[in-house]
């Protein structure tokens, strides 16, 4: 191989590496002010989110279904898994973002893949100084051809995370279930919106009116226009809908 070919290969490798390193920086991010510092939310895609708070990196449902490779993403201090479906729990992606110090929190059926702490509906725990509540996430209406719900009651979790004085609800895969009425003082809610697996925009509206979050981010909305939710909630100015690429 001559020197010119070697130089070309080095340049190509450097360019590819830079693109990979910058890939996370190109994702949409929002910064939320709390009384204990800034919370940075990175919208990875589909159901995958990253929260950065007080130098801690928290992933929720990291999966290549998000459309991101996760290579060169920051290592996780904590990974939360809502349930075991592949677009929420992806063993290959986990290998890219964890190290020996990473902690896991998941529902029972995800344990065989991520082997951390198990938390069930209506339980709570403090991990890395972060108070986390697990809440129900399930289908009532939408079912498989077998008659089984896509997400059976008692299996998957939603999570309420407390960052300083802000309470963030990540619903997981769920419909507008009655238990949502028990949610209190939710500042930000991530609510799923795709059929047949979770909610229609109308169901998301009904869910929002059960617990009145200050801000809703529709997520997991592949195949559904999130602007429909903006229209449905236009008469409820106390609930702000923010649309990000998910």
C-alpha cells in the first residue's frame, strides 16, 4: 500500500469517527430548570430518552429502534427499563452504553437481560440519589389476535422520576388507564401515542385530563401525527404540548 492510500484511509476513518462522535450532539435536547440544577433531556428517538442531572446519566429504554446507534454515547450511571419488548429492551444497545458501575432498574420480565434491581407497580426506590416510583402501564382496549393485550396488566412499568422540585413521568407502553388519576404534581409527562400498541391522540388527551401535567411530550408515536394532540388540547392552555422528534 503506498503512502497516498494510507493517507486516504486515515482521512476516511477520521471523518467516520467524527460523524459517530457528533451523532448524539445532533439529537434534540431540552433543558429544564430545577431547584437542584439543570436537567437535560435528550430525545434519542421512539421510546429512548436520556436524562442528565447533577453529572448523572440516566437512560430510559435504550434501543436501536430509536434510529440511533448509541456508539460513542456517554456511559450510563443508571438504566431504566419499562418492559421487555425489543423496542424498549435491546441487549446489543445496552452493551454500548454500560460499564461495570452502571445500575439497572426494571420490571421482573426484563431481569434476565439486564440483571439489576426489580421494581413492581406501585413500588418506589432511591437510586444514585434519585427517587423513582414505578406505576402501572398496560392495555385495556388494544389486543392481539389471540385476545391477549399487547401489554398485560401487572407486567410493565411507567416511571415517575423526581429531579429536584420537578416530577417527570415516563409512561412506558400504556393506555389511558384509571391509575393515571393517582398521579400528582407531574411537571412533564412522556405519553406514548401509536396504534395498536398504545394510545390514539384522543386517548392521550383523556389521559392528560386525568392528572393535568404541565407539559406533555408525545413519544413512541411512530405512524401517528403528534400535531393531532396539539389540536385536541388547544382548549386546555394549562397543559403545554411540546413536539420533539421521537
